[in-house]
C-alpha cells in the first residue's frame, strides 16, 4: 500500500498537497490551526486529527507546510518526533533550515527541507513544470522518493539542509529582477499606441532567448576567465545603457529599477574590465 502521510498546515499550498496525495491513494492525516479548513478534505477521504500530537502519532512521515519557520516551531514545539521523518515544505532561509535540521535531529527525527518551485494550481498536475527542491537527509529522500514526487517533481540538491532554501531563494531572487525588467519595459510602452497583447509574447520570447546567459556566467565563475566566449562586452553594454536611460527619460519613466545594476556595470568597467560581460558584477556584490 501507499505510505501514510501526516500533513500539518492547510493553507492554499497545504490544501493542494493534501489533494495530490489523497488522489494518489495515500492515507493522509491532516491538522490545521483553524480546524474548518480540513473539512472539505475529510469528505475526500482524509483523516482529521484533533491535535498536533495525534497527527504526528498517525504517520512516520510528517510534512509541514506552514506560513514561516516560526509557525513550524510553534506547531511542533511539544511534539514527540522521535523516530519520525520530518519534511518541512515551509519557505525559509538557508540558516533557518539548518537550525531546524539540528533541532529535529536533537529530537530523534530525520530531516529534509523542501523548497516548492510551483504555485498551488501546478500541484498534482503532471507536466506542469513545477518541482520541489529537497536537501538534508539523503536516506530519508531516497526512502520516500516516490511519495515526495507525487505533488510535483522532486529534486535533491544536497545533504546540507540549507541547500533547498538556498537554491529556492536564488531562483526567486533572479525572478524578482526579471519582474522588475518586465515592469520597466511595460512602463516604456504603455502610454503609446503599442498593442500590449502583441508586446507581451515579444517580451517573453526575448527573455527566454536570453536566459541561457546564466550558463556563460557559470563557466566564467568556474574558470576564473570572465572574458571567455563574451559576445557583448562590458564597454559596449555600458555605452548601450546610456541609450536605455535616455529612452526612459524621453518616455517619462523613472530609471530607478535599472540604475543599481548599471552602476555596478560602470564600476566594473572603470576597474579595467572592458572585455568582460557582466560576470564581474558577481564579485562586486560579495560582502
Ligand atoms: P497560507 O497563508 O495560505 O497558509 C498558511 C498556513 O500556515 C495556514 O495553514 C495557517 O493556519 C498556518 N499558520 C500560520 N501561522 C501559524 C501559526 N502561528 N501556528 C499554526 N499555523 C499557522 O500559505 P500557503 O499555503 O500559500 O503557503 C504555505 C507555505 O508554502 C509558505 O511557506 C509558502 O511560502 C510556501 N509556498 C507557497 C506557494 C504559493 O504559491 N502559495 C508557492 C511556494 C511555496 P490557519 O489556517 O489557521 O491560518
């Protein structure tokens, strides 16, 4: 039979996870601070525990999907975790994950941290492109791999329990800058007679075409040679920045999303690295 799972936390994400495991035939025991949120899932076959203690006692595999690390601690503070496999799918920092791992191990549990790279509608949908990053106990991951792969793809990124959060936050940080770029691009065109429904796929196509840039940066950092394979050099790009800024001015758009990165490009150029791309900015960011 399928492995029993206890899931603590029935927000939008926890509810989607519960539905995916129920649909796959796993016995699921649920607990949520606000009990009403478990009711629809009870009708779908889930067992609803009256307390955290009852929920944790019901399965060897205990999954948390709560607001933040503080709520995980609040919920599990008095739980008996001895012999349990704890999988924390709550988003947090690498430091929080490492501390939670040590905390769980002191209580006799194996620990795996997860970073969910998906939104709730992608959970349980084959081919949605969503996946979950995992780090911490590899034996736990291997033993429960099939169960962990039910909601979305399961990718193990290291025995350091902080690595799932590190990868998760690195990807989200890059996404944040992408969203900033999209906001600036729309600010430039939206008051003109530009059909936004045509502009949007053009923007998506361009960002997709340029996204392979990450591979070149990785090769530069690994080799230490930041000029290798550079087709657009820093001197050219910094000259181009003047056109980007002047266009923002013509279109009466604030350059505030662009200038922090452009300032770093200029500093690297002034340090004598005209033949590089933008990889040197990584060095300038190190504190
Ligand atoms: P919600 O805000 O929908 O749900 C939060 C959950 O945490 C609820 O079950 C809530 O209980 C519970 N909770 C909050 N504080 C406490 C507390 N002090 N004690 C006990 N329970 C508490 O969040 P999501 O379900 O969307 O997200 C859950 C986790 O999943 C987060 O870490 C989020 O970052 C992550 N995630 C979410 C994604 C998304 O798109 N939604 C995408 C990727 C990751 P109650 O019902 O009682 O309020």
